[in-house]
C-alpha cells in the first residue's frame, strides 16, 4: 500500500511540475470553471504526457469555495522555485521552519476589483487553484526577487480610511496598462513582520513582496500603484526607506464624516480584539466609548503622516478635492501622464460607486454631516480637531 500511495504522490508532483512549466496548459486548465470538467480534462492532459493520476487525486478541485476558505489549509505543493508570472501571492503564513508564501494562478487579466481580497476569492473559485495552490518560503522570494519580470511601483496611496482612497485606486485601475493592488493582505503581513525585524532585514522582505505583485502578467504593464491599508501610515518611515524614490499621497476627510461611517460599520482596525490598542499607542479600551476609541485610532493614523512628513515624496489631499485631483495633481505627482481617452476612462470610473462598481456614485457629504451625533462631533473635535487643521494647512504643499 505505501508504494501505491508514493506512486500517486509522485504522479501528482510530476503533473504539477508539468503544469508549472507550461503556461498554455495552465491557462487551459485554469479556464475551466466546472470542478468535474476540470478533473476530467486534468486526467486527460496528464495521460497525454504519460502520467496516470489516481481517481481521487484532485478531489479538492470539485469542492466549491465561494469565500476562498481553502486558502487556510496547506497547499498541496511546495518548493523553493518561484511560480511563473501568472501567479500572485494570496497569503503569508508563519510556519515552524520559517515564513511561507502561498500563491494562486491569476492569469494575465489585470486586477480590477475594489480590494485584493475580492480578487483572491475570485481566484480560489477556480478548480485549478484548489488543485494546484503552491507554497514557497518568504526567504525564497527574497533570494529570487531580482529575477522577477516586474515593475517598480509608481506611487503609494495612504489614507485615513473611508475618505476616497478606493475611488482613486479604481480610477487608476481604469488605465488599461496599469497594475493596481488594493489593500493586499500579503503586503500587510510582511509589513507587520517587518515591525519586529531590523530594517536591514525588513527592507528586502518588503521589496520582494511588492515586486511579486508588480509582475508583468499581461506583458504590457507601464504603471504600478499600491493602495495600502490605513494603518500603514505608521510604517511610512520603513516604506520610504525601502522605496526612497516612490512618491506617495495621503488622503483624509472631515473627521466627523469618517466617524459616521465607522460607527455604521467599524473597520477591523477599529476593533480592539482585532488590533490591540497599543498598536496605535492607545491605552486599554474596555471603558472607552466607541466614538472616542475610533477617533483615537484615526488620530494615530493621521498623526503618523504629520510626524513623518520629513521623509519626503508626499502629497496630502482632502476628500473634497476628488475626483478632479486625480488628473490635476495625483498623476503628475506620480510622474504619470495619460491621453485624453485615458482621462475619460478615469472620469467614467469616478461616476461609479468605488466599492460597488455596478452602482452609480452618490455624494454623501451632506448626509454624513446630518447623521453626525453629538458624541461623534465631540470625539472628532477632541481627538482630531488640531490634527485636521494641521493637515488642512499643509494641503497640497507637502513634497
């Protein structure tokens, strides 16, 4: 029996190696959305190459995974060689023998969803990715990052949260030859890892993960933008150390308007059980009102930009300046030009709801001001009033 099992494992490993080496074969298998159909075609292709797969060797591929939950189980395959350019990181996980990176096949199609999490879920709906998800070590990526066919980032997008950063990302994604990565969990994971490392170790890791997302999967990419999570302002010095020539913007909004949004649906950074209060330099939050706690988090996010503005390369913009500021200020700041047709594509993108592109955009400034309770207005004034005034005084002058 062990000999039979070993032979089955070897057959699958041989077939996985074949798929990794043959982009056309991988694309053909990845295009099949039906699990049973995928398995049948995989067995047929394997047999055509002299590989006989066990009947149940790819049973995982037949199981639907609409939420992408399969990513939390170990991939079937691992190695030190990086996967081909059609693959992107989907998770970073600590393992007993080091930090691992899990990869999935995305093909040549650009990332256009409002958040990278949506792209992961879409990728893991493919039977192909449920069958061939792949793992390398972070150390392997660092060692081989220079060999990747990748583009250096043209700009970083920092933000206060709920202040138009997704709109900016979606407008930039309307440029056909752009790579736009929006709040990718693997980048966050490496940044969090970097908090506990000497800078000389953190910088190569950050370089490597950003390079992995900048892969030229379509072959025509000329622009690359990374939208970071709101708490990444606290890592601004590290990001500037790693990418000293990459310009960045910081988007902010009237604090009361942001707090209204957070009170309706708190982001993970606003929940002490997800982010320890001391991450933001806040004391224990057991007796703190929600409005005060969230305002304190927003204050820490914005204060980090003010405290580290000396690193250079930045541009500060208020939500009310959008969308026009994208083509009047942001593109030039990022060193990017566009044609009249591309500008029109961005204008069209701005007419849609950034987080739900199938819906039209509707301004909500007046509604949020009216919805601001006395507690929201008080918390915004006490925690963020002075910070907001300083951001307003800097305006678009920071560089």
